[in-house]
């Protein structure tokens, strides 16, 4: 079977009301778009993936794609101003001598896509050959049509009513032909577009269809977070784990450098710390806390200070590795609480920048990262201004069968 996937990440998301496109919002330790992308990469039914992006999402999606370990063809294509135009551009990109037999079209803002969903839909498409296919949920509430002028409610028979979702799948040549034939007609989904062009469409209700809810408003992130935490197999519910970290770095000799790196932020004019890497005591401490929560040793175990290749290394490298270990084991990071202990520099003016940088490295919203500071009232090595200490507590949510 030759089936491609078209993943849509080009929408403006105006109702999301955030400072970034909704497909790039952090969700349980990953960007929203990465959830569906990972499912398509893992599926044996998909051999070609096209991600449709906007100018605002292109660079971030490219960074995500670069981290994927896959032999599949994976293209990034600029979409249009409307969903329909974006899909058409993606289909044209797939056309040619090596065009697929079938295509699955999915909204990147529906992160709950599962590998089993893809396999079932691809198999059904191959069985039907000419029909289209859409995911959908039967209506369960009482439905009415409201006449606003008279305030009269007309009941609607709900047994024949469905909420249409994605993925939607089609014979490739037929759905491309339907898009090419359109003239000044606009559709909000490809199933109705395909039907308008004479095609037949079947509705498939997938297992746990509520997982495929679309991220529309900012508050939807909380609902999706809880939904994606729920696992379907026995003993797979995520359970909390705590990890703690502690680290100390002395200040280097005056004049060795003109900047201090702390929590991924470069503070010009501050005395640097001494270390084999960039000596970022804040990131080192968080990294150790994550490894502790995983019971996987410490930062020195994974990145030995004797390794000459790590000389001067940027500490986000270590933190990103620890975060990826959590993801690889099916978990996520729920919260980070970091305390910096020092007389100098003053942390307050840089706290927001540090929180934002740590959150960005870990793929978390700022609201799940705490950075604060204290002193030792002039006591001890930190009180004498000889260095900086840090301690961190990290909360992980990990599959229970690993305990």
C-alpha cells in the first residue's frame, strides 16, 4: 500500500489567544504538532509525510523534523491563507510520477492521534478503494435548531448526526481532482468537499475518539493534557515521581571571561563560573533532578567531565538529553522548582528571562517553571561570594508499570 500523510500546521489560530501558533504550544513535554507527527513517523502504513506550515511555524517545525530518526520522505511545504488552499498545495506537492495511491489528511492541532488510528484508517481505505473516509463521533447530546427570531427550538434526530474529525482519508487522484475542480466554493473539511465532487464518504468512529479533540482555545490545553495522560493498557496510568538536584560551582578568576551563563541566559559583565562545560549551575541542577527522578544516575554518568569533547559545552545539551529520556520512557515533566543560592549576581532582574529560557529548552509553559533565589546571610562560601549553589525539585509523570 502506498499511502501518504498530509499534516496541517499552517493555520493562524486566532481564537487560541497566545503569543505563539497553537501547533507550537508545549503540551506534556512536546510541541502540539510533534504528537501527530510522531504517530505518522511510527506508522508502517505511511511512507511519505508532508507538513504544511506557515511563515510563523516553518522554522520551529523544521527544528522538530531534524530531530526525527526516520527513513521516510518528510517534506515541509508552505501553506495558504485558508485551510482549503493549504490542503490543495499539499496535494499538488504529492502529485507527479511517484504520487501515492491514498492520502490521510490530519489537523496538527489534534494531537491525540494514535498509531492504531492510522493503521485502521489506512487499512479501510485500501479495502474500499474509491470511497473517502473520515473520523467522526456520534452526537450524544440532545440537538436542536434554534430560530433566533421566535426562540423556537426544533429537535434534530441525533442518531444521524456526527461531529466530524480528522484524519480524513481518500484515494489520492480523486481528492486531488476534487480540489482542482473547485471554483469559488469553500469547505471546512475535505470529506464534504470530496462528496460535493461526487465521491462517497464513510464515517469511522475510532477508539477513544475524544482524544482527537481539536485545540482551539488556550484552555483546551488543560483538557488535552489530562486526556493524553490517560493510557489504554493495564497499569499504564501515569504516576508522579520526584527528583532532586544539587550543584555548586565556584567563580572563576577575574578577567577569564566577561560573562556569566546562568539558566541558559548570558549575563554580560558578571564574573563567570568555573567548570569543564559552560558551568551553568542552574541547568546542571535541573538536569540532575530529572536523572534522579528517572533513577538514571547523574549528569556525570551521562556526560563524564573527563570527556574532552565536552570542554566548554553549552549546558542546554545536557538538559535536552534528560528531557528526551523522560519522553523516550513514555513520561512527561510536570513542574520544575529551582533555587539559586548566591550573594551575587542579583537574580531578580533576570528571573523572567531565566524562567522563559528554561521553559523553552524543556518544552514547557512558563507556568510550570519556577526560578527563585536566596542568600545564606553572608555565611559559608556563597556568603563570601566565592561561588553559586543551586537546588532543584522536578516532578515527573511516568508510566506506572515502570515502578
